[in-house]
């Protein structure tokens, strides 16, 4: 540590800093993670919680964030760790009632109702739990700032206070954040940049499942997802999400195809649905749920220009069944397959899976992780896989029992799905 006296403008300041060191002398980045014991949670966090890290969980009101938090802490307590749950939104009675319903009551699971960040810090330092969870960051206040809870200043300064505490004491913090109507975390955007990991809890409350998505992780891969089913006993991890998303898929119906998508390192099969019908309005509608509407419009233009299909005067509705949000390029082949099937009233064979990117010239481009996609389709009993020709040529001969069909252009693809597979 070097101390230096700096004099200027009639006053002196003492600045202390740590001597820089060669990068070769810096400590290695091996972290001993705290394993939660809930497979889907450990997956999205990259294998568990890193000591001293700060995790932010965002989601719509009522989506199940508090339930997820209670079950996470309960799993850690069951493994012998002492954990602390701090709530600024509910009474101890309300939390105890929910915990009993979830069978999440443990002696090592400590509970406090507090909103002053200074008292939370003092409590944490005295107790030194393995993990601290705070529900929610929008309820906390710093005594040094007079603004009300939930304001930009209070959220930012409270998070900064807790971040410093986590790093200093090497105690991981889990913060719950509210989401605005626009789907972003309430408070300053800087909050996401401050923390180590950002998870979004997604799903329609009318559906039985929830998706926990990693959008930032300094200690693991991003874009991982964990899938949970919401039941009476709480959130239950779903080991085979493909089976869940395809459970109610109609067979041999025009406008329905199966897509092999990748969420992080996990292949998932989902149903892509399209409805193309003549419009009764002056301007045809283009609506997409679970996919980018701009991408839908682009793919419609490609089909019109390169395949001669006429979507003018037709309303187009696209849906990723089950509420999934997909933004990877491999979705393109599923979209044009569903659109063409609905427009021409020709069902795509029910035992067929699609994946591939479409270019503006009508070419079908290769996508990554094709081996994992094919393996997932084979595991679920599908017989045919239509993919870009480049991907098909790269697959090792005899590596799968599925019939692989490589297509290079949109025209070629439409001829394949129109014929009997």
C-alpha cells in the first residue's frame, strides 16, 4: 500500500492505492461455488453461487420471484448452510405461511423484515450467513440520501452499499428487482452493470411453467435457461423441457412445425405456429408472439420474392407455443415452414424437425450446435430432420438414426416439405 500527499487548491488530500502487479502474479479465477442442489438453478448460475458475488433476479409482479427465493434458500439450508432472507415487502407471518406451503421451513433459514441498508449490513456482518437474499432492492433506503424508497438514487446507492459489503465479507447477495411495464428492471440501468449476474424470471401466469434466463454472468455462460413448472407445492424443476413444450402439439395440422432451438448449452424442441388468412381490413396485419416481428416481415418478403408465395392481402399471426421467446437465427427455417404450410394448407409431417437460418437471397445458412439439436430430436423419437446443406454435410455418417435432409435454398426446402417424407 502506497500513501501519497496531494496538495492543491489550498487543501491536502491523502490517497492510498494498491501497487499494480504483473498479470502473471494475479490470483487465479478458480471459484469454489456454493452448490444449491436445485438442478435448474445451478444450471443458470454456471454450477452454483460464487462467494462474494451479487445476483440480481428480475421479473413481473406475481411471476414467482419470492417463491423461487424461498425455495433456493430452503435448498441451501437443507444442505447445512445458514442463510438469511431479508424482506421489505411482506411481514414475517406472510413469509412463514408461504414457506410452510412450500415445505421450506428450516432452523438454518433466518428471516428479517428490514429496509434500512445500514442495519442489513450490520446484521450480515454479525451473523455471517452463507447467502443473503433481499426482496426487494426497491424497498431499501440509505440514511445518507433523503429520497424515497424505489427512487433512482436509493436503488443505485443501496445496491452499491450491498455490493461493497458482499465483496468485503465474501458473502454472496441475491437481490430481487421489480420489472416495469416495458419489461426492464425498475430503477437505474446501471444496476444491471453493477452486479455480477442478472437473471430474468419469465413466463405467462396463465401457463404452468416459468423460465429463468441468464442474461449476464461474470462467472459462467450467458443465455442459459432453467425451466420450472408452477405447481401447488411450488416451483418444480423440469428436466425435459422439450417434452413439456410439445405435450399439447396438434399432429398433421397445417401451420404447425417443430423447431430445434438452443438456449445456452441446452437444445430444446418447441412448436412454431403460423396462421395465414385473408384480411378483412385495408392493411394486412403481421403479429408475432415469441419472435421478432421485424424478422417475420423479412421472411415473408423472402418467401414472396424467392418462392413466389403471395402473402399480400393476408393477415399473418406467428406464435411460439408455450410462451417461449426465441431470437436465434435457426428460428428462420421454422418460421418459413409454418408460414408456407398455413398458406398452402399442407401439413408438415409430424415426425419432422427443422432448424436453419435464411438469407435475403433465399439461401439457407448453417447454424451452430447441430449435433446437440439432432441428438435431442432423436431422443424424443423424431424421424426426419431438415437442416442447411452445409450442416448436413458436416454431420458424421452414421452418427444418428434420424434421416437428415440438407437443403440449400428456400425453393428446395419447400419442395422437400411438400413431398411425402
